[in-house]
């Protein structure tokens, strides 16, 4: 699906982060591709408070539900709440991650984490987003 993924796989722990609100196929694709880069995938799911600060709105689904959905996926081994964007290096250390994966909407933003692990940015799945889904649903109900 994403022929541009060129990073190699190893047996280590991969860590990635996201809100994963109104879970959709682009979320699944990035998690499956992240999992393929290592032996174990750990996901930091943004807290409601972090999302409010980052995007200026409350997520549609509260953090406990978003965590439960992500934890249930076959490609995910563990989840935790991401409380702050600034704590990346602590989370990487705590979970023993050897690879950090982020979508390329964050390209370059976490290059300083290369001090602690490999950093890989994966291309986003085109034409799908939580914001577009919310707009489509609210448009069709009015
Ligand atoms: N994603 C994707 N394709 C899409 C939409 C999202 O590959 N069409 C990816 C994003 O690039 C990200 C993940 O899915 O890697 C989760 O996306 P969001 O929930 O939008 O995550 P975000 O709010 O950007 O949170 O510490 C960083 C953050 O917590 C990232």
C-alpha cells in the first residue's frame, strides 16, 4: 500500500504516538507499518488535555475509549497515555524503544530523538482524516 517505506525491520521495540480519534484506515495503516519495523509496537495515545492544547478541540472519543480501541489491534502490543509532546525521550527510555515512528506531518520535528533511537517518518495515507470525517458527518446531518 505504501511502496515508499524503505526503512528496515529489526527485533526491537517501536514506539509511536497519536490521538487516534474517530479511528480510520489511515490510523490502521500507520500502526501496521510501524509494527513491521520491529518486534514489538508500543503506542502513546494523546490525552484529552494534550489534544485540546494541540488541536483546540476535545476529541470525539474520550481517551479511555481511544486507548481501548488502539490496544485491541493485533499489531499493537501495549498502549499508554501521552501526556505531553515534550516527554518523548522519557517515553522512549521507559519503554526501551529502539525506533520512533511518526507520520510525515511531523517530519523533522523529532529529529533530536535520534540521540536516543532511530527516527522514521512514514507517509500519511492520502484523502482520509478525522477532521474530514467529522465535517462529512456534520454536513450530512444538517
Ligand atoms: N495518519 C496517517 N494517515 C492519515 C491520518 C493520520 O498516516 N490519513 C497518522 C498520523 O501521521 C499519525 C497517526 O496516524 O502518525 C495518528 O494521527 P493523529 O491521531 O492525527 O495524531 P496526532 O494528533 O498528529 O498526534 O506526539 C505526537 C502526537 O501525539 C501525534
